[in-house]
C-alpha cells in the first residue's frame, strides 16, 4: 500500500512538473532561460540534486551543456565529444539509463571537459528517431538510487524536453542558413556592383562629356531610395538600374553625343531609341532585381505622358523608374553638355521643383532635396555630390521643399 501511495505521489509530482514545464516551453524566452526551467522541472520530478541538459550537435558529434544545476564544479559550457558508437548507443537506448562503471564508456567519452563519472543516470532526448540531446543526472539526496518510478517520470518529461530542444535546433539551423544566405547575397551584390560599375563606365565611353554619368545616376538613385526609407535590397536594385539605364546608347552613333546644336527629328529618334535597345539588351539577362528592364526602357517617361518611348503617365510608372528618371535629370542638368555648360546644384534643384509634379514625381524630388540637404549640413554618411560645387544653403533647400509641398497640396501641375 505504501509503495502504491508513493507511486501515486510520484505520478502527481510528474503531472505537476509537466504543468510547470508547459508554459516554460511556450513562453517567448531566450532558450537559455527555457533550458534552465526545463532542467529544474526534470530534477524536481526525478528527485535529483544535480543535472545537466546537453544539446547534441552531429558535426562534429558533441554534447554541449545548455543548462546545469547543483554541481559544484561544472564548466560553462561543458562538452563531451562522442564517437560513432556513443551516438548509436544513445540513439538506440530505450528510455533513461542508470550508469555504472561498466556502462560509462558505452554512452559517453572521457575526452571532454566533463567527467562522465559525475552522472548516475542519463536520458537521451530523441525526436523522430534522431538524437537531439541528453539529460544527465547526478546524485539524489542521501545518494539514493534511481528507482523505476523516477525513471518513468524522467522518461515522460524527456519527451517534452526533446521537442523543445529539437525546435531550438531547427530555429538555430534556419537562422544559420538565413545568415549564410545573406552573406552569399552580400557577396553576390558586391560582385554585381563591381561588374555593373564596369559596364557603366563602358556605356559612358561614347563621349567625354558624359563620362561618369551612369555611375552618378546609380549613386543618386540609391541615395533617393535611402531617403525614401527603402530596404537595402531595393536600394541596391536602384543603384544597378542607374548604372544600366543608358546601356542602349552603345548602339547610338558617336557623332550625336558631340553635336553642339539641337538634334533634328531623325537624330532625336535615333537617340531616343536607346531606351528600347537597352530594354532589349537587359531583358535577356536574369538580374536579381526585376525592375531593371523597366527603368532602362522608361527612365525618359514623364508624369504627364509627354516622355518616350511609350508615353506613359505617372500612375503607369513603377517607383524605381520614377527615381531613376529624377536621378538622370539631375545629373544631366549638373553636367557639361556640348550645347551648354552645367547648371549649378541650386539651379538644377530649382528646375526639378519647377517641373514637378507635371513632369516628375514630387515625392522623389523631395527625397533628392533631403539628400542634398544632408550633404550641405555635413550629415551624409557618404557624400552624394562628390566633386560637384555646392552653391546652395540648407535654408534655400528648405524653401524649395516648402514650395514643392505647397504645389502638391494645392493639387496644381505647373507647366514648364
């Protein structure tokens, strides 16, 4: 009768431990805190004074402590390397194992910084037939032996602990893979940036007057995207679109780039066709960023439908296209052309504000004003107007921004 009463009490104690363990597993704690709570529940249910929760890693095969309690001298972390025979024995074990001098070497090695002899009982943590970790228990009060009732309670709890450990391992694996993918993407983006910079330089070699144009448009477009709060991947896409926006000019007759007078209708048509030719070129390339072909084709489109080649309006133009269009216009205004000298930064910004929103997206122009202002007050991490003389004060930029906001809020489109 006394034995049955004790077993009943032990069962109740295990149920109590499970009720405490459930919230610990479901709570949004750091895993170290969850591991500590799980180990405490297991020690309580098994009547143990000492214990360690080990996680298993198969590359290389190793047990590493996630939580420990009761031991006077336990390294943090403690680790036990495993041989294939140990992994097999732990995986094949049926429930908890009471250890003795003849079984230590069957399940554990002595090559780590934790002596297997510290443990009196171990319970493998398995999910779907795979080893996830080990609960290792030390002494009980009075050095009592582990009886069947304690082992049953331990086995019941270990099923839940194993699920939590496996979930943690999966989360860690996913996080590691995401991190590796991000590093790979970063290296790929770096490769693309370097390669596309070389393309941008080759595009602009047609005429000395436009040297550096594509590189600057890429830089301006990326800066505008940053000012608009875009994600790093979107900013990288804008930079690449800027680098490639004029790629179709490789098919334009060189003499047109140096003509000091206005192009006649036939010459203008040939020049304008660089958008279509460029679109044909980039459409055959699989870029990481799908908006590049659109930016190449439509960067000369305008909000009122007066642009080319497809005479699209603002609502038809993706944001990336609008941004590259403003970046292209700003660099064209501030660069030398055969038929005119460069405009100052202040004059170019004034012109952009004047033609928005009729020709250009006012939100994009506003973002450019923000970035130029950062340059003026010296708060840009990377100078935007590298090499350009800045002849405009922050207060003047604020006035332009206010003018632009006033135009937009009144819903008016001012003509050029």
